[in-house]
């Protein structure tokens, strides 16, 4: 293992959750304000971790009690919200998304403001949902994980044996190397890769060594991707 490409370490994005510029901006959202562009720079909330780490927990806390038919895990929820027939989410445009209208506006275009009977989403939660939609409403895919975790966190600086292109890295993670593959599709908890990223994992030091650990949402996103089949 050689340590070239050290400069890559500097490429780690700041995990800045203190985006205060946009809190409070959306509470009076009438759907007409297209000028609130301050949110688009918030990579912490719109990155790979956003759906699994931020949006799904909101659903669990505030929506799942009534909307059980949307499913019990992040994949089921994503599939339900992606249903073209329902058209709840228009990727890239919160104002065109009925889902956002239903949680942000009083009253929304149809029916009652969500969640019914519970307190409405606070400014941070609304901003997170808005950012996730505006950034493309993505869910963790291998391509996103490769760009936003593997490359952004400079894993390749030390793990050059995995290769560098997305195809090489995916193949390395899935390849059976005798001691067992790093990634067991469908089983995050049983995957060496996942165990190396969580606090208290079963295999030695937490990755990336020397650097700050991945945030909970990123680890969650990797776990969800593995559990969903670890496809390329
Ligand atoms: C107490 C039960 C309850 C809770 C909690 C709740 N909903 Fe609803 N939701 C309903 C009912 C009933 C309707 C149909 C009537 C209406 O639209 O007002 C509905 C309709 C909707 C719709 C319109 C499309 C559809 O599938 O019917 C959306 C979108 C929605 N809810 C989103 C949410 C979100 C997001 C949350 C969590 C932040 C949430 N709801 C929490 C009961 C609930
Ligand atoms: C500064 C160097 C360094 C960085 C950066 C780094 N690792 Fe490691 N990694 C190591 C070393 C050394 C080992 C072997 C010792 C151990 O397992 O603790 C290792 C072991 C591993 C293993 C166990 C299997 C194997 O191939 O050895 C996994 C999985 C892993 N790292 C994942 C990652 C991921 C994912 C990242 C990026 C988020 C990362 N590492 C970043 C140095 C690094």
C-alpha cells in the first residue's frame, strides 16, 4: 500500500450542517418564490446521505403512522415517491412537487397540510426536504457513493488495490477474495466494508484511518445501498 496522491485528502468537503442562511425562509412558502436560491450550496443536506439520512427519518417520525402503504424502509419509500402515477416529487423543483406543497404550505393545493394531527415540520426539516428535492431527489446509488464518499473521502489514497474507476472499485468490493467479499449484497451488517465504517465495527480500526469518520447519514446510505442489493 503506497501513499501517493496525498493531496487528495484536501478534497474532503466540509460537512457543514450550519447552513443558517435558509432557515426560516420557507415557512411562508406560497409556491411563488423562485428567488430563494440560498439553499443550493448546502451539500451536507443534499448529498448522498440526504434521502436515507435525513428525509427517511422525517418520514418515520412524522408520516409513517398514517402513510404505512409507502413502506417500512428507505427503498420502499423511495419507490413509492418515485411512482410516476403519483408524481409526488419533481426532481430538481420543490415548487412543482406536491410532496413539498403538502408539508410546507398552508393550505396546500389539495387537502390538508401534512402531517395531519402532528406538529408541522420545523424550518430545518423543511429546508432539508427542499434541498433534497432541488438537488435532484436522489437516493444512494453506487455512482453517488463513488463520487461523494469514495472519492470525496480519498479512500483511494490508501486503497489503490481497489482500482480507481467506478467499475474497478465496484468489482473489487463485490469480488470474493477467499476471506469473503467486502460487500455482501443484501446484508450490510454482514459486510466487511460496512463494519469498517461504523463505530464499534467488528474489524479493527474505523475507516478512514487518520481522518474524520463518515457522518451517520453517509454510513446509513452505504448500508442502505448494500441492503438493496449493492448494484452498480
Ligand atoms: C394523522 C395521519 C397523517 C399523517 C401523520 C400524515 N398524513 Fe399525509 N395524508 C393523510 C390523509 C388522511 C391524506 C388524504 C387527505 C389529504 O390529502 O389531506 C393524506 C395525504 C397526503 C398526501 C397527498 C397524496 C397521497 O398520497 O394521498 C401527501 C403527499 C402526504 N399526505 C404527505 C405526508 C407527509 C410527507 C407526511 C409526514 C411529514 C404526512 N403526510 C403525514 C394522513 C396523514
Ligand atoms: C490513510 C490511509 C487510509 C484511508 C484514507 C482509508 N483506509 Fe481503509 N484501510 C487502511 C489500512 C492501513 C487498512 C488495513 C488495516 C485495517 O484494517 O485497519 C485498511 C483497511 C480497510 C478495509 C478492510 C479490508 C481491506 O481491504 O483491507 C476496508 C473495507 C476499508 N479499509 C475501507 C475504507 C474506506 C471505505 C475508506 C474511505 C472512506 C478508507 N478505507 C480509507 C488505510 C486507509
